[in-house]
C-alpha cells in the first residue's frame, strides 16, 4: 500500500481510475478535492486540486460517469446537493442543485446505477 496524501476523508476513485476525489479541510473548511494518480506507479502526480470552495461537504458519492458528486452539507441539519465536477472549482452552490430540504439529517448518499 502506498501513502499518496494526508488530510483526506471519504476517498473515491474517479471512473477512469486516474484520480482520487476526497474531502479535506486542508484550507479550513471541508471541501471536495482531487489528486491525479500515475496509473503505472500509483504515485501522486502533482498537488491536490480543489474542486469546491466553501461547500462544507461532509460526505459525498460520485455519479457513475464521474461528472457530478452527490454531496452532503451539514449545518445542524444536513442536505443533499448535486455538484457538477468540472475544470473550474465550484466556488458557491449557485451552480449546484439542492436535492433535499427540511429539518432532517440526510447522510450516506449514493447514486443509482443509471446515474439518475
């Protein structure tokens, strides 16, 4: 086993197996990050790249195609958000879609196999 990064929670492999997507509070607030991995050696290629800023995600699940994350944001209650994963970091939730609401705690999100 190879240690490729620290300060990472909930790591998931991307659909192509070349990136690790994870939650880290390395810059203060928990957000989504990614790290490119060399498929030949399993070593990190460069430094982690922020995918979201000020999201405050505590858990997440990747869509089957890897283009979106189903993120849980907790602030007393918790809600599910669909967050697009693209080249530009998500800096607020305006580009995201809140999927649940109310005085509940939504956790352990998962995508259906068809991604819908």
